[in-house]
C-alpha cells in the first residue's frame, strides 16, 4: 500500500514557518554548502522541487522517484498562488485541502473542502508511488493517524513563534529512526518510520 510521507523543513523549536507563513529565514550556509545540500536533496527528492524551478535545478523531465501525489494545506499552496503559479507541482497529482479557497484556480489542482483524513485514506488505497504531505501543521494534525513516515529537514535556527510541524491533539506517537544525514550547512535530515 502507498504510504503518506510528511517531508518537511523544521526549525530547532519545531516550526515549519513563521507566524505569517514566512520561511526565508532558514539558514542555507555559504554558497558551496547550499549548493551541495540542494544537489543531494534534489537528487533524492526531485519531485519536491516546484515545477517552475525544475529547469533551473536541471530537473526538467526528471522522473518522480518517491512520490506521484502531493497533499497540501492552503498555507503551503498560497505562496505560489500569490505569485501566479496555480499548479505548483504539475508533475504530481495535486490536492489542496481548504475550506476557504473555493473552486480550484487550476484544473490540475483538486481542492478538497473537508475530510482530509478520508482523502488520504482513499489515496492510500490506490496503486502508485507514495503520497507527499507537503504541509502545513494543521493538515498534518488532521491526517496524523495516517502518517507513515517523516522526512524531517532540521535547520539550525530557532523561530520563537510560527506554524508548528504538527498542530493537532495530544497523541504521543513513536517513530523509529531509519536514516540520518548531516550537511556542512548545519542541516540534519532524519527519516522516521512510524512504529505500528
């Protein structure tokens, strides 16, 4: 069965963005460090690079390695939409969970107004690659029972306030570390599998 994978960048204090949705404060390191980190991550997860940036990273036409579907909340979808990008991941099946967005601004994007847990359970029953949970924290909290794996990119910065990685009810869940990689820019990427 397909798995739901929460692939996300997070601060030391567990924030995925600032209180206004900002994420430009994540430290990237010097030019060489940033390039090495980006190249490694883009090789491993090419489908997580937005369609409009794929050519710049040499990923135009690159096959999807991990995911063929993305599920995101409005907070994850809005930055691209505000810049005129209505289909940020055109190389994936795209779902936006939002009760306020209204009709989809793009035929390639399906807007789901309610029941994100039902959506994810339905998608997991289909054939295909895994499903990328792109964010945000409230959506992660809503679908938490179905999250199978975490890929957490921990950046060496404290936000102090902002959107938490998971915004849901108190539900301690044990995960096993299956892989970890450190980069010279201070980022540590950890793979966690839910213990069933």
